[in-house]
C-alpha cells in the first residue's frame, strides 16, 4: 500500500501548531507534511520492513549509547526542516552539540534537520519518491544519509555537498566522520 497524499492548499493551510496537534490527536497515523503543505499519510509497513527497520534502529541506538556524542531516533520522531517540511526518517541521529545549542522543547518536533538520516525502502515505496526525500534531507543540512533499498540489494549514500554514491550488494556501511566508529552490517537489513 502506498502513501496517501492530500493536497490541502489553497483551501486549508495548516499552521505548524495545527499540524503538530493533528499528529498528537492521531498517534496511530504516521503523518508527514511537504514544504508545499501537502499532507502525507503513510500506511504501516509489512512485517519484513518493520523487522528490518527495528534492526537498523537498534544498531544505531546501541552505537549511540556507547559513543555518547548524540541521540538516535526512530521513525516516530518528527523533524521540522528549514524548508518548512515535517519529516520522520526511518532512523536518524543528532549530535548533542546541536541539541544543547538549540535547547528544543522535548515534547515537540525537533526544529532542525538531523545530522544523519536513513530511509529504508519498503516494497510499496516508490524509489523516486524516497530518493527525492533523501535529497530534501541533504538540501536542508543532513550531513550523511543512507537510502537502503532491499528490493534492489543496493544502498545510496548521500553526503553533504557531494555526488550520490551507489553501492551494489555491499556488506556494511560506515558512519564516516559523522558517526565515527559506527559500522552497520547489512546482512540482516538487506536479506
């Protein structure tokens, strides 16, 4: 099942507060909003994608706990990007330095792009749509991004200010200088 996109403009324009309240009042729905104001309602994934995402988030959280320089987030966390979009990457990480500088309200969406974002393509996701989402993250300040595509056994690596690198049948990914020492074994994510 693919995401449902509602074009509310120009009839209805949700303020940031109204969108936040809509999300709070509908916690069973996974909602995002584009920079143009379109409301995206994403269906739950199948069990295979859910398991892959759980493993990915677990590994990032384990590394984060050991490293201590930032916080890891799952797909339920909302980010208010500089372009006005509200997005929820499948997994993400933000440095404590950024969090301490911003001192955001912990009960609200983070008013920033994460340092690191991952999208795990499910069988129903359009590759082009997920690629556009990854590019939006990069355009809004994400330093490192991974688009993991189990269907095609490939990973696209997005780095701030660089061309996209495509890896076919890779066995692991490095967090590079954004997540130094983090290595993701792809065996249980891609297979």
